[in-house]
């Protein structure tokens, strides 16, 4: 028969009813085992993450939340259970964390030294990435939680945040010195923090900022346009395109007409 798992509290008395459902009679055997909570169930027992990338699966069915544990701002009320992780980066940069499972799961990041003085940096649910800037020597705590009384295997992941992917376009594709070239930013952030700013150089000494600037080249030549994007948490990346500016010759001829053709 399938086993039934339920949480228990220290000092509480629980009564287990073992029954013969179909009146078959005979010997009935009751098995009762204690399943300990995850070893990092409490903040003070947070699993220390040594190197990145880090990934761990943990069964949170017998997990709990402790008194004073914070409620993630992106969750759905108090977590049903949670596990904790701690990481102290040796260099400044950005991290991406996520928590997922066959239930509603979320991850929140904090700074502080105890449950009483934690400050939330951010949180995400449904396996989405939580990406944020970190400073070398600061310890960051991660609360990976399940909600709505659900349990099962929760997957926690922590890694260095990926770089933004830069892609730029322009129109017309064969500009001349008479054309105003429209530039487009097609970049995206796989870290899911979002792109905050764009900086452009057009290869002729001119520059611009923002999503989609325009520019007009004064002379025929090959120019290297460069787009540098910066994410909300400070990651940067650049992309380049060669713009071939060529002005085509246009001939104007005059046709003489005789009086007879008027």
C-alpha cells in the first residue's frame, strides 16, 4: 500500500488509525517511521555553497518553516516548507538563482546575519531566474520554498549570471549619404533581469543613447556601428555591424523636342 507522509511537531501527540476496509480479517501490520526534515531546513543550518554552478535536489515533504522566517514578496503567503543556502562570492559580479519542482516553488535572496535582520534583495517563482548584483565578501542567503502545502522534490540552482545577448539591425540595408539610417536594438537578457540602457557609436565619431536612434552618414565608406547594452544589475555586452554606405551615381539627361512633335 502507498505510504502516507505528514508533518509533525515536537511534543504533540498523534493518533494513527489502522483499519480493515473490506472486512477481510486477518493480521494487520502498521509501519511507522520518522522521516527527518532536510538538513538545511532552518536558516542556521543553511547549506554552504562552495563553487558555481551549484545544483541540488532536496525532498521538502517533511520540511517546515521556523518562527520568524520571512515571507517572500513574490510568493503566495507563508511558505509551506523551505530550505536555506548561503554563498559568499570572492569577486563582485552577478548571480542567477532559481527553484523549481512539480509544485509552486520559489526562491528569495537576502542579506543579513540572522532571521531577525534579513533584507530581501528579490525573489522569483515557477523556476524563473532571480538575477542580481553581488559584492565580494558579502554572504547571501537563499530561501527555496514550496507553497500551498505541497511537497516533493525541489530543485535549487545557483550560477554566475549569463551575459546579455546583443543584436542590432538597421534600415535601409544599403544606405547612401542621402538616407537617414534607422537603428534597432534586438538584444535580450537570458538572466531575466532586463536591459536598462543602450549606448551606440556609429563608426564616424558620432554616438547616441537609447533603444532606436537614427543617424546620417556624410561620406561613402564602411562604418562599424557598435551597440553596448547594460542590464539592470550592471552586466554589459557589445555587438557590432558593418554599415556599407554607397551613393549611386544618378545621370540627368535633357531631351530636345522638335516643333513638329509639340
